[in-house]
């Protein structure tokens, strides 16, 4: 079944929840602290505070933009799978809060979609049955149709056939 074919009624009609990555936030805060400590001898405490504020603000903005990009890709993939006839039971975020990842619940098993959510270097990772594939998030956005179709075949067509035999 190709992705362009209409399908039966979908069981999932929700949205993908937010997923902030505690590791990236920690990296941003540590980097901002380093920038502030470097500025203390040269500009005093005022310059250190300014450096900390600027680096923290830029880092968190880059993380939120990266998370938004990964969430949008996840939502696009799920929408295309549902439109093609894939049975999606739900989408939840990682329970720990230390990763930017979502679990797409299907009868064939969970598909974990996530990655590095930092906009200049954002990476998308898709894992199913212990096998993962990673690519640049911008590349995934550019070729979302072919990515969704190949993953659909792997999970919903080939995966279902191997479970029956």
C-alpha cells in the first residue's frame, strides 16, 4: 500500500506533545557558565552576567526551535502513516524528560522518534525493533514523503508480514 492511497478511518487524531531535553538544557547552562567565567576577569561581574544571559537565551531558543522541528517531523510522519492506513494508537513523549523523543504506539510495536534538538545541528533518529536510523533533521524535512513511505513499508507492511509467519 502506497502512502498516496486513502485508507480506513484512523484511530489516532491527536497531536505530538512537547518534549524538552534536559541534557541539552544542561549543556546550554554549562556553556553559559563557562562564557560568564571567562568574562569575569575582562569585564567584571556585569559583563559575566550579560554573557551568561545572552548565551543562555540563545541556547534555549536554539533548543526550542530544534524541538519544534523534530516535533513537526514526527507529526508529519504520523499523519502520513495514518493517511496510508497505519494503525496508530497514540503518541507519547519520553517519560524521563531527559531526551527529545516520542513513542508512536502501534500494534506492531513502538516506534521511537527523536534526536538532537539544537537547531543548527538538529538530528532525527527513528528506532523500531532495536534498529535505528539517523539523519539531519533538515534532510528529513526535505524528503519527508519518501522517508514516511519507506518507514511505512518497513513497519506496517513488512513488519506485519513477519509477525504473521
